[in-house]
C-alpha cells in the first residue's frame, strides 16, 4: 500500500482514506462505526485499507451512519 509520500489513484485505497477521514471527524472508532451500520469491524478495516471492494449498498449504509450522502463518501482525492 502506498505511503503518504506516494499518492495513489487506486479507487479502493482512496475510498478507504475517505472513510477513515469521515469516521475520525466524528471521533468514532472502527468498532463504533461497525455497530452503527451493522457491519463487521474486520470488514470495515479491510475497506479502510483498500483491500475490500465495497458494494454500493454498504456505501449507502456507511453514508447513513455517518450522516453524509453517498456522493460525499465518493469525494476521492488523488493528489
């Protein structure tokens, strides 16, 4: 997985980074987010690391739990 000094264009990694950002903005642990959206914490960890190809329904569940739109979840930075 790329480090901070190596930007990536991998959408799975970018989505995972965005998810971490939104989760941390709320001060939530992976476990708390998992409980809020009914997903396994280990699955969320894989998504955050860019190792899981998340389904649209799960993006919608996460967006709902984080009180953002699914479109907001997909604002990926590849700078």
